[in-house]
C-alpha cells in the first residue's frame, strides 16, 4: 500500500513541486498551507510522514511539531530556510526526526524520506510483532528479553520494577525518537492512569541509576530539553 505524506508548506510553488515529485515516487500526498490546518490534516489523514516547513502563517512549524508530538509518533521532517545552528538544534528539540535546509535537491529529499519511513517501519514491527519466538532487543551491553521480561547489563540480570521494565522496553522500541512525557505516560501507564508527567521523570531517574555508567551524565536515556526523552541505545 502506498505511504501517505503530508506536506506542510505555505510557498505554493514549492508545495506543488514537492507534491508532484512525491507523487511521481508513488506516495500519496496531502498538503496544508498553515499551522492549524497542518494539525487538523495530520489527525484526519494519519500520514506515514510529515514534511513540515518552519516559517508558516498562523503557527510556526516548531509549535506544530510540539503539538503533534504529544500524541503522534509519525516521523517529522522539518524544512528550514534559515541555516543557523539554533534553528537546527531547536528543530530537533521539539521532537522532529530530521531536517533539511532550503534549498535542497529532490534527490536528497527522497533519500531522507525513504530513510525515515524505513526506520519507522522497523520501529513499528518491533512494537507490534506478535510472532512466536524469542524477542530480544540488544543495545551494546544492555539486553532486553521480552519473553522473559528480563533485562541484563553486562550479562547480569537487573532488578527492575514492572513499570521500569515497561518504560525501558518502550524507549528501546523507539530508539532515537524524542518521546514526550505525555506520550510515554499514555503508552506505558495507560489512559486511565491517575498521575502526571513527573511519574515519568522519576522512573527515568531510577532507570538511569540502573543502566547508565554515570547517571549524572546519561548517555542512554537523554533528556531532550522541553520535549521529553530520547533513548540512544
Ligand atoms: Ca514558509
């Protein structure tokens, strides 16, 4: 089935060029011209990937990205016209998966899109794979064995509380993605959980004490300022 891409771009010439080239590659394309309609369309259309321009009328791309990231795991590729470091950092801070600086070649764009979609598919298969057999996620000396609900570090079993395990598994299944506290809370604790995002922070702290070589300078569970957490593996 063709993958769906939502193109959020207010420069109509560029929007049309992008849509044309993406369709030529076999993707289904939907477009939005401003921030609020980008959010509406993302929720209605449930795209497999979103291309998001930063300078948009109504609400900028950073804001759109932050809002979408609260409840959607869809890969987001940010487009920026300003080639300075701050934009790049902020772009990743809000939970974007990748960015491209304008002007960019269609070839580069397509390559990035393919890479993001491929990665998203791997993540999806990891989390929904119900196939029998042993499911093991390996991150260097850290191994999560889903069948046994067991985690080992340097081959030594770790003593994790059930929610610590669930949280680590969720992070491990979404390696490299910025996950908001709200999303983690919803996916790991469930909708009906009576608590707030500090629950997530506390469990991250406990996990870091168990899996980081220096919990004060975490290398595995990285805090993405204002946006949430990212598991580096
Ligand atoms: Ca723009």
